[in-house]
C-alpha cells in the first residue's frame, strides 16, 4: 500500500480539469486533490474546490494556498496561465509542477515562434511565412502557389485560425486579423501557411524535458453539428485510440516529431516539462505538425485518461515528470477504446443561456460524466458554459465505446441541450465485411491521398473552358468559351515508350509526364489546332504516391507549356501485372481549329517547296 501523503492542486475549471482531478484522485498516494476554481462536478470524495481563479493576478494567492495546504504537486490545465508563467511561480517556492515554464509555453503562445522552431529542428510541417507587416503578408498570399491557412500568432481562445477558399478570402482574412484586429493583440503577427490535406489526429504526450511518452492518439470533432457542419467549436467529441494511428505511424511520429521536439527545446534552453499536445495532419508525404499545445486538450483528455491501466498511477507519472525521472515510471494503458460526446448549451458556440438546472441519472459501468461548463446553485447543478458536460464510454470496440457514451448522454438533461449524434463516424466508416480493395492489394487511402495532393497541381492548368478541378476519370470542357466560330476537333493519343525504363531506373518521373503531353500536343498542332485539354492514364502494381505525384506534376507542367488544361485521368493499381517500381502511362489530348485553318493544305504544296524542320 502506497503512503497516503500527497496533496495535488489542479488549476482550471473545465472538463479537462475534472478528468485530471478524477484520474489523480484514483492514486493511493494522493490524500487530497484541490481544484481551483473547479466547477459543479469537481467537488466530492478526495476532490475539493478552491475559490481562486487562474489569471496572472491570482498567482500569488494560488502559491500561498499551495504552501499553506502542503501541496506537493501542481497541475495547471489551461494554456493562458502557463504562457503567463504560473509554472515559474511555483518553481520559485520549490513546489513540483507538471507544466512548462513561460519560455517553453511559447511553443503554443506564439505560432510564429513554434513554426520557426519546427523549421530550425527539421520537424515536418506545412510551408509558411510569419508576418507583422500587413502588406508583406498580402504579397505572400498573392504569390503563393498553394491554398493557405491564416493563423493569428498569439492565443485567441482557439478561434484564431481562418481557412479561406480563395485568394480574395485570404486577403480579407488578413485584413480582419491584422488591420481590424478581430482577435486583438493575438493578430499583431500572423502565420500564413500551406493548407494540408488528410486526416487529423491529436497526440498528447508526457515529458520531463528528456523522455517523452504518449497517450493513444485521438481524433476530435470540431464542427458543431452532424456531418461536420456548422461553426467551429472547442470540440464536440473525441475517440481514442484512432484506428488510423497504427503502431507503425505512432512510432514514426515519436522518432520524427515528438523526441526531436523535446530534444530541440532542451538544446535551445527551454526544456519542456508537462503535456505536449501535438496536432498532426496525415498527408500523403507522412505526418506533419499542424500545431503544438503546451497542455492537455479538451475533449481529448476526457477520452484518453479513462484508458489508463488500473496499475498506472497518474500522480506518480506527473510527479516523476516534474522531478526529471519520467523514465522510471511507466505510462500504461488498458486494451480497448474510449469515446467522448460533449453535451452543449443551445446556441453554442454563439450566445447561450446559463443557469439551467441539470438532471442526472445513474450511469452504467465504464461510463463517466465529466463536468465542463457547470456550477453549483444551492443544492442544484446548473449550466455555466457552452460545453456543459463530456460523457465518456469505454469498451473493447469503438462501437461499444460509442454505445456506452451515448447511453451516458441519455442519463443527463437540461433545457436547450444538444449534442452531435455522429461522433466516431470516421472510425466506423471503413467496411469490414466481404472482399475489399485492400484484400486485393489496392490501397484506396493512398489513392485518395494522391488526389488530394495533385489537386493544387492540376488547378494550375486551368484555362478558359474549364476550371481543372480533378477527382474524376473525365471532365467537362466548354468549347464556346474559347471563341471558335466554326471549330473542328482534333484528338491524339499516345504513350512514351521505352523512356519509361529510364524513369523506372533513375526514379525521375516528372520529365516522363512532360514528354507524354508533348507527344499528343505535337500531333495536334501539326494540324493547325490549339491544344485544349488533356487526360492521363497511369497503371502500376503498387501505388507509389510520391512517384505518381511527380509524374502528374510533369503532366501539369507540360499542359501549362502547351496551354491546355488537365481535366481528368485514371490511376489503375493492379497488383501482379507490374513489377515493383514499374508503371505504364498513356495520354489523350483534344484540340480545336477553325475549319478554314486545318493543316496540312495538300493543294498548296508543290514541287521545289522548302521543308523546314524544327527541334521538338
């Protein structure tokens, strides 16, 4: 039996802090968990609320309370007090704190700082630019060859990220952030970065500045309504571990991002102690960092903490991290899955009514109701925020965890309550029965990643008559938009022959794409026609996303040079027909010429005419 002697102070008052207090109170070593200020559900048993806030002006009172109550471990929850230096305040009086210093918390407090840090240490992330000058930011957007995301560099309560769909919207977003100061001082500097495409995952990890150990990867749901519709929120639900986060992927994330991040911060003079919460986009080029956070996420925390093994003492883990000995205490998890569904106030994330009474009924085994935006009003618990409750279910399967979470949601009620009914849809959307493409050796996910990757490449070939949006096998071309009066269509199809063997051997694929376009275009222009559009065909045994992307980039380059649009194509993955690393390609082009201008004009050719040859 462990000695019962440790008093813990959790700082914050949301669902994350309730989950942390709940998990810490399970430790046999912990005597009392204080939560400042806490909420309507954090008091009871070992847990006690403390009526102290967590702004910088409250630090002195928090330190005094911790000293008076013999607190031996402090766990700050929200990011703002960490950025303001709350961990430093406790360090000055010798109280172990599971949270980063103000210098280390810059990794979240300044997106510009974090992007420069990633660039310096070779952490995979999106291409970007940092700007304090509005005109320079606009010039960067105007010249960008990719879709962009606009981020206010400072803390903006989770609302400082804008995702425009056009350059005009991007310029408007810059004005809103930098000129109109929609996010206040957080927008005095902006990050303009490349829009990454793929599935997102969140990885929460514990570090002592040297060692880092991660929780199972989670996927959350930011949009307010089913089908990922409606405005962005702080998060309407989450589940873990995300099936897309395979053991191989998690190992790659550890070696290419997590450990290098911790090593880089230590070498730069601000070792990171606490929870490093990293958002990833799983792109066709591998996992890339979207952002760092210097604390636990919400609602990810409510999803991952119930997965801790019974033998894992979270208080011991946090204390070991705070004391620089994390390698001596294992972070262990139970088998199975968890799912969290957020119950919110009507109107959220906009305005909403507070003070509505909440009714609770008993919950089943492996179901937990964490309070977020609640408060006590006499003997009643009432709503006090937008996200009111986070209900978590745990089971051996994703579906079982979701069933338990939704059964738990049915045990709580208040006027105006709403929740999403499709949490976990990504995890449940993959077919499991019958013969699948995967069974046949075809990687559908790789094909989808390829389409996402080449969309901006293909978009660059647009011309009058088409917008060059790709994703299908064919496309539409508006011949009227070209201005022809009496057009005749001219078409050509071809491959590139034995040059492919050179591409296979040298692993240089872009020039093959250019050559493929040239073969068709040459056959069109010799008839006096203007090339209008092009379609490609790519066949392989196993889809190499990078090689195929390079080939399509070459096709797009050729189309730009020829003035034609790439409007469609097919990628055929046929295991067993092609050897590893080999592929075949073909193309089809269409052009137009006025009927009176068709070449050659045989009647105009006569004896003694001079034939001029031009290099291809």
